[in-house]
C-alpha cells in the first residue's frame, strides 16, 4: 500500500516540478511533458523500475481515452465558422497521415537494415 | 443559499463524471466485442453518445465541460506516466538509437508539415492550421501543445482522433502492400503516426509490434513537444 503512495508521490512531484520548470525557464514546453522527462531521468538514474509505479502508470495509460472524452465531446459543439472548415480539416489530416506512414515505414526500415548490417 | 449552490455544483460535477465513466465503460465494451475495430474506438463512440445526450437535455457544452474537468485534469499525471513505458523501452532505444531517433524526428516533422501545408492549401484559417500541428501526438501532449501554439483544444482533439483512427485502419494494409512484414517497422510506424489508437492497433498484431509502437508514441510526443513550439511560436 505504501508503495502505491510512493508511486503517486513520484508522479505528482514530477508533474509539479515540470510545471514549475515551464513557468520559470522553459516556457515553450508543456509542463506535463517536462514532468515526463524528469520522471524518465529519475528512472534512468535509479537504474530499475518500481513495481507500484508500473501498476499506477499502466492504469493511467490504459484508460487515457477516458480523460480525453470531455474535450472530445466539444468536437460536436465547435463554432460555425470553424465547423465550415471540416472538409479542409479532413482533406489535410487523412492524406497527411497516410503519406507520413509510408515515409516513416521506409525510413525506419532502411535505417534498421543499415544499423543491423554494421553490428 | 450559498451552501445549497455549492452542493448543486458538486452534484452536477459528480453526475457528469459518473455519466462519462459509464458511457466510456459501455463504449469500451462495444469496442472489445467488435474485435477492436478502430472505427468503434471509444474516442469516436463515447463523445458522440455524450454530445447527443447533451443536445437531448439541452445542456450547454461548457456546463458539461466544467463539471467533468477533473477527468481532463487527469491528463497531466497520465502524461508523466508515459515516461514509464518509455523507460521499459530504453534497451530498444540503445540497440537502435540512431534509427529510432532519426525516424522520429524526420517522421514527426513530415507529418506536421504535410498536415499544416494541406490545410493551408485547402484555405483553412490560421487558428485551424495551428490546431492541426499536434495531430500525430498522443492526446494529453496534443492538448497542452495546442494551447501553447494558439490552436483550438476541441479541434486539436478532433484532428488527433481522426489521425489515430485513419492511421490504425490504413497503416497495416498499406505497409503490407508495400511488402513490409517486419513487425518492428509496422509497430513503430503506427506509434509515430497514429499515437495511442495506433499503438492499441499494434498490440493486436503482437507484443513486439506493440512495444515498438509504445516507443514510437512516447518519443514522438516528447520530441514534438520540445521542438514544435520553438518553430511555431
């Protein structure tokens, strides 16, 4: 039980420090992302993971969609002038996603082959 | 009087959280029953049902949103939690360091440039174009990014969901048709281009594809959050 509390303390400490870091120095990076980097740094320095932190993180990530639903409901209530731009938005997102996939797959495949040949 | 008003507010907040969680639970059930068909992803079905309910009972969206804000607030801790799968993938990053990081940087840049360029060509407003910039990034990061970049949160959410569903649906058949059968490549591509929805799809292929997708999703989110605001602000 205490292990779960420690995991929560770590998560909130990283979030709070990330937030502070954004306010004080790196205002162009979102605070939660800085918190994520701090947490990653902490784990890398520590050199091993914490089972309770794994459990808490797994739960948060597994149900990430739930936390995103209130904002997503707003998609259906956008102002008229924005709503008129849906055709443009769809035209931009769908082909862009497909082209990006072709590009990423080819680049990663080539780079993997190259690095694996070297070792 | 003031006390009663506070209790009403609390009651409303609890009701919206209860209803949202309930609808999400049902949506997740339907998604799993469909064999994890990306078209029935809870991020498509649940908002649709809730939006319909709000219209039916003529409740303002802002009223719903303020009631459910604790849920939205949880995106902060969830973003920090993304560090943990990334840490578990550290061995893969060491093994394929250059390939992984170069692909993420190039892929992330191309995805953003293509989306913003196409929207500009299609005549979208500046605000809309900015909302599309964070479309390939995992949801919690996309929201805080679009806020920083001057986009519209709800529109950014829409772009993220469309990208995720389109990427998860098109990715595997598209890559197969290109003769790519390496599950590491398929997984990584899904993670970089289609964030959480793509990663969920990758886990239905196999564990290795899922692991590489988590890696791609985490790195893309992190690197985009650091680089994009420097370019677009």
